[in-house]
C-alpha cells in the first residue's frame, strides 16, 4: 500500500500483556494518530519464552479490528529470552484513505506555506535578462551555429560528445 505510513511500538506486561501491548501500539499517544482504516499492516510480536500462540493471536485480532475490513495483514513472532515476561509489538501501517488522516496533520502543511510567503527572508528581487540581447529585431539565432559540447572535453561522456 502507498501513501502515509505509521510506525509504532507498544509494550505490555502482567495479565493481558499482549492486549496492552497491541492497544499501546495501535494508538500513538505522542502523535494522536491511530491505525484506523489502514489497508496494509505489518507487525511483529516479541516476547520471552512464556509467550503463547494465544497471545500472538489476541494481538492480531485487536490490530485487525482497528484496521480497514479488507486489510492485508502480515505478522511475525519472535521468542527473545531477554524480554522476560514482557511483550513488545511493533506495527507499521499504511494505505490510509486521505479523508481519514488526522485533521491536525492535514492543516500543518498550508500553515507552513503561508508563513513562508509572508516572510521577507524568502523574497528576493528579480532582474529581467534578455537571452538574445545582441540580436536585431527579426534576426533569429540558429541553435546549430555553435556547438553545445566540445568534442575534445573528456569530462563529457562519449555518447554525449558523439551526438549530432
């Protein structure tokens, strides 16, 4: 899926650790964005040796409920002894419909552009330069009268030097 993407990580421990980790991952508290309506979701569940297949399926069900009904979802699971009793879920979601994107994100772009237009630091005076100032009216300069590429210049690739 193309378009905007969201990457988030959630962790959980204790009772219902997979549910906590999945809910934490699908709603980014810092960005105030969720995976609602995502058509493509890739996620990974990492847990210690005590992680069960039931917990992985529970996390997948929570993520699937939030995404688009026709979501293309791919997931994996990793047993990492260093995780102990914790579970970490990493989610990458994409394929959001433009109308479902958060309003705050859509408004940010125009505000930045309007600020730029008002700023005098970005305004430079321009000069009008005539390309053929030495020509008299009614005269036309031939494009082939001057070679554009010097055939002895070895810094220019051969195929460009040999063009006619």
